[in-house]
C-alpha cells in the first residue's frame, strides 16, 4: 500500500495556473499507471490525466492543451500543471497510484 499526499490546490481566477503535486511514500518508477482524477460537487469522480511508465500520457478532452501530467521518479512525485483554468475545472483533485490520496481542492472563480 502506498501513501499519497496531494498539495498545490487553492483559489485562482479564470485564466490562471496551478501546479498540483502528489508525493508518494515509495518509489514510483515501477508504477505502470499514475493518474489525476477530479470530483466536482454532485458529480462522479472522473479521469483528468494519466501517466504510464512507458512515457505515454492520456488526457480528458476537456483539459487537452491546458493540463500537463508529469512524473519525477527521483523525488517520487506526480505533477499536474494546470494552465488557463476555467470555472468548470473547480473540483477536488485526487491522485491515483494503486490507491487514492485524500485530494486537494481547486476553485476557479473571479
């Protein structure tokens, strides 16, 4: 079981940027899949971006061109760089890697 701790959320104006971090308690270099999900109030949790050990990445259509997922295998951290944020990006963002973190709140509002 790996412990995951997300950070980097907050309140940002539309068009702004945030970088989320997910620190893992163990080496992530062998994880085939790491991902970011989000859950807005009253909505189901949805996949935002996925990172594969091969180096491939996948993104939900709603964030393509705005969000970038990346890994730092030396620091055991998964990142999500979020640019040009929109109010509809408001949600709790969760890290996934063989389990779930507790999430970090992202609020996009003027």
